[in-house]
């Protein structure tokens, strides 16, 4: 399961050749959810309001990158990481690297 981004302790991933609709997986501590990329709604699971708000804000800023990664993952190709919210990421030949950020508890 490729990691797309990690910020504020939140981990965003996508599975190779996963089922529609286009979505990504979110983990934060013991919380887990699946988020629809197009509607930015929860398909499965539950996140605290604060974590959900951060994830939705981040996903809205990176919707086109997420959809591109979804299409690559459906073809079993590795996508690129997506920018985190708090740090500028470095651009490489493989794409954008999500910055890693250490922080305290959000829940």
C-alpha cells in the first residue's frame, strides 16, 4: 500500500488496483477511514472532527494529484507523494515528495 502523504501524524495511503470509486485511506492513531476523492466524503470508517477537517482541507488542495495517483495505482504503477499542508515539498524526478512532520496529539 503506497504512502501518498504523511502530515501531523495523519497517514494517507492508496492500494494498488483498488476498487472504485476513486478513494484514499486515512490512518491517525487508532482512527481509520476511506475518503472518496471526488466528493471528499467518508465512504467507510470514522475520524474525529479535527482530523477529518484537516484531511478534507488537504485533499481539496490536492484533488487533481490524488486522482492522478489513483489512476496510476489502478494500473499497478507507483504514484508520487503529494504535498503536506504545513511544509513546502521538494520536487523530484518521481514527482512531489510529501514532507514529514512530527507533532503532538490532534484528537
